[in-house]
């Protein structure tokens, strides 16, 4: 009886597994940053001015120290293949305006952090044109300026001249599209924002 009482009085020591300890550290890092951990895959949609959205692809995320490595994959079933200005494009035609995806052609680390989403913005460039036009002009660029929204990202439409991408940037320059060259978009454009969730 006395032995049983001694065992009850002895404090119990719980040992956390190394895996659980590591998970706790990772979660603390992100909670400390004020944003929840993102899932490994998110849906990318374009939203028009009436609030209707169109799924256009997926964003794949791989956690890194303090951020994520990204990969965008388009849902090719919603795009139409068009040959414009002697080049193939994946396009989304509408009655008043066609927008076409422009793959970023130069070096891109494809790493994002809460305070720097530029690499992902560069993977979501578009050009716009009239449906009647047979060519396309890089002057008519669409750039989605992204912000973190807790469980994903929202991109506000900006207009910009993407002719800056016609020639490779200087060695070591990975951000040739300048923020000062992003302008508020005209109301006539239908893809008002990008939603990633």
C-alpha cells in the first residue's frame, strides 16, 4: 500500500517526440509571423467585375525557411490556343476582351515570403487584346499585385508595359518590372482581380 502511494506521488515526465517538437517550432514561427500555414495546393481564379470567378489553375507550395517555393500550373482545359504575333499563347476570350497568359521568360527563384510575393506575381502575367485583333502587343500588360489574405492571396489588377521583357535583364537583375510602372487598371477590363485560395 505504501509503495502504491509513492508511485502516485511521483511526478510523471512526458517526452515529446522529435517530430512533434519540430512541428511545434515550425508552427511557432508562422504564428509569430501573424499568418497561418498555407496548404500545399491552392486554386487560382480570375474574378470579373460582377464577382463571377473562373478557375484557371493551381498554385503548388513547398514550405521553406520563412516562406514557400512556388509552382503555377494552368488548367489548360479553360484556355484556348491562339497563334498571335508569330507566337503561341494560352488565351481566355471574352466578347469585349481577350486576355492571354505570358510565361515569364527569365530567371525566377520562385520563392515567396509574406513581405515579398514578387516571384509569384511574375508567374501570373497576362496580355490583353481586342478579340478582333490577330496580333498582341506587350504594351498591353496585366500585372496582379498580390497581398496575403490569411488562407491565400488576392491580386489587384494593374496595367503595365511588358515590353521591358523583350530583352533579357542585366546580369543579376531579377526584378525588371518596376513598381513605379504599375498603374491602376481601367474599368473596361473584365478580369478585375486574381484570387488564390
